[in-house]
C-alpha cells in the first residue's frame, strides 16, 4: 500500500499509467473488505474541473487524471455497490460532461436509470449519448433508445416516437440505414398508420446502399401488397425496375410477371418478359428464357 501511495506522485507520461496505479490500490482495498475506503479514494481522485479550465496535454498526469474513463467507470461501479443512486448518477454525468464516456458507458447509464425506475432520465441519457457520438458509434445507442422507448410507450406517444426516428435517420450513413428504417416502418405498422409505413419503406429504398436496395424493394412490395393490394404493388415494381441494377433485373421482373399472370393479366406479363429480355443474355440466363417459353406455351 505504501508503494502504491508513493506512485501517486510519480511523473508518469500517460494518464493511463497513473490510473492503473489507482485501480490496483482500489482492488487491494476491496480484497481487504474496505469498499467504503476505496470509494472515498476514487471520490478524491475523480474530480471534474470547472468547464472553463482547460488542461494542456503537456500537463502532469496528475492534472489530467480526470480524463481517465477507466477510473470514472470504476467510481460508478463503487458508487453502485457502496454509495447511493445520486453518486452513481453524478459519476456518469461527469463522464458525459467531460466527454470521456464511451457508447458502452451511455448504455450502462441508461440501463441503470431504467432499473431504478427513472425512465425519462434514462431516455435523456440516451439523448445525451447520441449528441456525443456520430455514426457508426451512435448506432447502437439509437437502436437501444428506440427499442426501450417503443417498448415502454408503445402507441401512447406516437408523435414523439416519430421525432426520435426522424432524428436517428436524419444523418445516418447509407451503410447503417437499413435497420433503422425497418424499425421505423415496423413501428408505424403496429402503432401508427399504414400509409406512413409505406412512406418509410419508400424512403428506405432511396436511403440504403445500392447492394441493399433489392432486399428493401422486396420488403416494400410485400408489405404494400398486404396493406393495399396489387395496385400499389404494381407502382413499386415499376419503380424497382427503374432503380435496381441490371443484376437484379431478372428476378424482379419474373416476380412482377408472375404476379400479373396470377391475376390473369397475360398481356401485362408478356410486356414485362419482353422488357426484361433486353437484360438477359441467353448464354447465361437460361432460367429466364425457359420461364418465358413456358409462359408462352401456356398462354400464348
């Protein structure tokens, strides 16, 4: 213990080195069943400076110790075990204010507040988290925030839920858009309006990257057919054919033609086959040509 205490004043170059000394001292105190003393130690160490005070990177590690995420997380754990709720909240709030929190810290803080029935405070913790991080680091926070909010309020606060979704998708990069848009559309289907859900799916087909547009169009078509029937599905098929890459043309056209055939719209189906034939090399797309041949044998 004496050696660890002497190490407090050593001129370490990195904050992480000094924080490791304090962590080792805390662990030693815990082994000795001195949890309260360990908590007091970290309370003395983890002190957030005034917001107007800026500490230079060249300052001694002792002056920069408040930037150690590891120590703050350990303090939060000790506050939860040996302190009180207000102490835990103060530790987490300090991490967020000092911008040393990680996405995992935000999730843990929100979970802690929820477990103690501070539901609105939990949602505010999520909001502070998404303000702190940009995508992709904020994606998990957004998803957990939305999931918890919908689970708690379901259809009671539809407009507020929509606002949260809109904030989430406002700046989401295409690579991470698919999941959020599907969650948004699912919410509208369950608690909102079908036409709003269709609008979300339509926006999703434009927001996702090219390699995911095909899957999104198939989902959009399936849900539109369930809610509004084939007349709406036709519009989406036409938009998909105009939007998708050539590699997906065969499959989307065959699906479209099969729908028209099942409706007895033989001429419509033939037009689709004719259009799609421009994208299907007979040397490589035998399935398409055999399907068209079978169609003409039965209906031509």
